[in-house]
C-alpha cells in the first residue's frame, strides 16, 4: 500500500540511479574489462618461522571497482582480504597468488615467490612425548565483508585451519578493537571508523599455535563524505552510477555572508531568530533561513539544522555534471553530520532529478502520528534520487492506528501506465525502525520501504530495518502490471522482528535479494513469520547468499495468480527454523506453493521444522547441491508434496542426526544424495562452513542456474556465500560454502 499522499514513513537510505535507463543491459556488461591484479610480499625470503606480509595495494579496475580479493600463501592458507600477514612454519619455495574480482564478476591474478629456509634443529617447534618434532597448526581466516560504513557487521571464520600432525584444540578471534572471541567463528559489529587488523589464533593439541590476519576498513557514516566511495556491491548486484561515490561539497569558509548556491537553514536558535526573508541564509545572527526551499536548481547545497516541522513537496532540479555552486551538478540537502542530523516530517517529490539527501532523520512526533517519511513519487520527471546515511525513527506504534503506510515510498499506487516512471533511486545506509503498530486492532500494513506503481533500477542497500509493522521492503505493481516494477536490488541489509517479513515481492520482475540477513520473524496476526518471500505475479526473483534464522519460515513462495515463474534461491544459509509443529503452508525452511519453475540450489540449512514443502500449485521444483542437517520436529519432512509437482532432486545431503528421514517420494527420487553428517564447523554458533572430510566436498554439480543469471544480467555469481570462487576443488561442493 502506498502512503504517498502524506503517510510516508522514511528511514532514509540513498536512492541511486544508473545513467540512462537500462544502462546495465547485457550488451554493455559483456564489454567489461577485467581488473589488474598486483601483489607485493615482504620479505620474500628468510628462515622459518618466516613472517611475511602480502598486499594487493595498487590493484585496480579500468572500468569499475574491485569487490573481492583473496590471497593464497601457497601452503594451504587462504585469506579473503586485500592484505594479510602469515607465518611459514616449514621450509620450502611457495607461490603467493592473489585473485581480485571486479563488480561484474571478472577476475585476474598476480603471483610472487617466497623462499623459506629451514632453521637449525634446535629451533624446532617442540617435541612430543616420543621425542618427535611436532609441527604447528596452519591457520586460515576469512572475514566478510572487509570494508563498509559504520556500524559495520562482519563475520570471521577460521574454517579450513588444520594441523598436519594432530588436532586443533582452541581458536580465538581478535577483532582489533578490543573484542576477542574464543571460538572458531564469530560475528562482530564495528561501531567506529578505522582500520582494524583481525587476528585468528589456532592452537593444536601439543600447545603450538599459529596466526592469520586480515584487515577491515570501516568508514564513518557521517561527515561530508557521505557514502562517498565506500559502497560495496552485493554479489550479483551492479554498482549504481550516481549517488554512492559522490562527496558533498565543502561549505564556504568563512561562511560570513550569503553565497550563491549555498543555503543555511537553522531553527535551533544558535544564531537567533531565523527568517525566510534571508534568501540563501548563512550562519550568523539573524541570517539563517527557517525552511528548506521547495525549488532548487543545479549546483545547490543546503545545510539543515534543527527541526523542520512541516510537510515539504519539492522540485529540485540537479543534473549529472560536475558540481559547481549555483551552476551545475546535483542538489545536496543534508545535515552537517550524521550526529547532527536534523529532524524532518514529510518530504515528497513533485518533479526532481539528481538529488542527494543525507544525514537526516524523519521522525514521528508521537505514537499516533501518521505524517512523517520520504516519498520518491512518480511524476513527469523523478529520477536519480538518493537518500543515504540517515534514520527514520517511527514511533507511531499505537495499536489503534488503522491506516496503512511506509517509511520510504518509491513510486505511486495510482500509476500503472503512461510515462510517469520513477527510476534510478538509491537508499543506502539508513536505519529504519519502529514503524507502525506491532499488535494493531485492525489489519494494518506499515512497511519500512514500499515500491509501487511504475519504478525501475532501485537500490536499497547496507541498511537496517527493525520492528516495522509490515515488511522491510514490499514491491507491488497492480495485478497484470508486473513489468512496471523491475530491476530492484535489495542487498547487504539486516532485518529483525518485523510483524511481517524481511522482504516481500508482489507483481514485479527482475528482483535481486543478495547478502541480506533476517532474523526473529514469528507467526502473528500479520503473517506466518517469514524471512523472505512473495506472492501473486512475480518473475525472475533471485534470493542470493542471504541468511535467515530464528524464524518460522525461511523462504515463502505463497499464493499465486497462476503466472508466477522463475524463482531462484541460491547459496542461502538458514538455521533455527522453528514452529510448534510442521505445517507445509506455514512452517518450513522453504515453502513453495506458487510459481511454475522454482530452483533451490546450494543452500545450507541446520535445525529446521521442515525442509522443502510444496503443498500446492508448484509445477517444477529443482533442488540441487543443498545440505540439510537436523530436523527439529518429528512430524516434518525433508521434502514434501501433495501431488502435481515434478521434482528434480540431485546431489543433496539430508542428515537428521542419525534419526530416520521423512520424504513423500522415495529416497531414490534424489539422485546422488547422501544421508551422512555434513560436518558443519559448528552447530552451536552455528558456522555452516564444512570441515575436511565432509561428504559435501567435491560432491556437487554445476547447476544451470548460474549460467541463467549471467546470461540475463551479465554478472557472474559463480561464488559461495563468502564470495569465494567456485569450485575450489575438482568439483562444486554442496551447500552455501566451498571448502578451501
């Protein structure tokens, strides 16, 4: 439902657009040039134990950005980072290989040689009880992601660490900011900007240790830089051409008089009374404006302080040229910093282009307030609009609220034809929370973000969504108009404790959810408790490398009008999918009751009430390369149907911790499937990487879904959930992660 008359609740994220409609078409992307890899290793020779540092500084991409880097030290140690330290414990000649991958999936490598010379026998690591020299363990560390905007959540794993002549008995991860976790894997959030060295230490049963390091770079979410150059593309999602790398202009210094193109708005009283009689305003006694101008031209810069307690519908006309004050470039409207963000009510577009809004907070005035938020609405000319580094703090949580709305609205429910299309929108690094009632007395939908009507090329990324009465994002054109909403990208967001879901698709196509995390969705009056899903008429919807946990349903393909098709769930991780009992419609890791063709490929699932449930209306279901362990309900099934489904089941692991499996078709239906312990690294954390000896290693196949994605979008997704290239061994591994 669209709030955009006035009921727009916005938790700001940036709106970013591509230059030119369809600018990332398949033909253009296939012309992408690969990156240029460089590696420097210091020192390149010495006596063991030899400590070296490898760096890929200087690597570049001629027509894009580098999004993933790995360093292979040639002795079994691989670190997914742009720089890393490592100690060689054995003599030999080693080839250090770095691989860099750009935003369109192309890669290149560079190598360097290291020679480690044997030390004297007196310098050996130690002796066991029989006098035999013991060898230290080999540490491996993977950190994802390695850069981003604060607050930055990361995951570190020592999966793949090994000991050549014993076992690893202890592991610790030092995140470099005072946080140390004694575990083989851990998650941590960096709240402050800086460069941090993550150090993993593994100790073997003889007491010998080794370490591996990776570097994490955290950029402040405030200040003139905005997102400015820190944006990382989620896997499979292209980088927008506008709005994420731009740096805000520097205001005049000293700003002691009116300057054309610059506007100073301040209602705090710091400079006395404000007046809109001050055409531009500047920070001096009696010289500030009170309100933000509703009309602005290219090259405008507006700095806002205090509270803007009114509804603003604006026409701001920037352009794509370089920013020159009062002459050219985008329109900037911003708080001076994230910590000094002003409080706003309802803002909406009339006809606006090339606008960046940042460092602001859209907030409700009280628990019953329906009048707050941001709307990038359809109109004759609304495109290249960005909201970033901001907050939408709802607070309209009164259960007596009976209206529908959304914090951030994109498009307009009333438009389903014609030329009124909103496009090239970016919402980035926005914290949206407490939107609408959680226990309403009426059927109420208040979404964090809604996309309606006619909209395309929309990015919602690097944002957090919590306690929204509806979904984190809902897409809905009207019935029969699914092509009106397309190329929607939802990536690297977190969602928790919404009343409905972490993301829902109705009547849209070419939608990509990538590298998001959703948790704590329980059955309630708003829905069954789903991490992600969709219904009605949706086509080419891709759920890539997401995480879902502590919820009732992982992925829910609900009711259809009969034309839903091509739904892909690839590389996702699910754990603690729990309910009071198995329900094929409302409680399972994957519920598929619509769509002609659905693909469940390379997912890892632990602790589930049911595996893959297809109770009705699903025609063809392909389940390949998945790993399932531990069904927590005796009445559930590993796979379930009620007839009418054509299954393609192949190369999966189903293991119920030694208990019997339950399926509605014979086990022989699943070709090359295994009932064996997958050997996840940890089921308590959990860490769904696999250990050496797992039956999932080199036991998968190359599914056609990967070529289908590349052929449609020109981007390779032949990677695992860490971004590691597949395969690492002689064949693809089952599950979300490659063993390496």
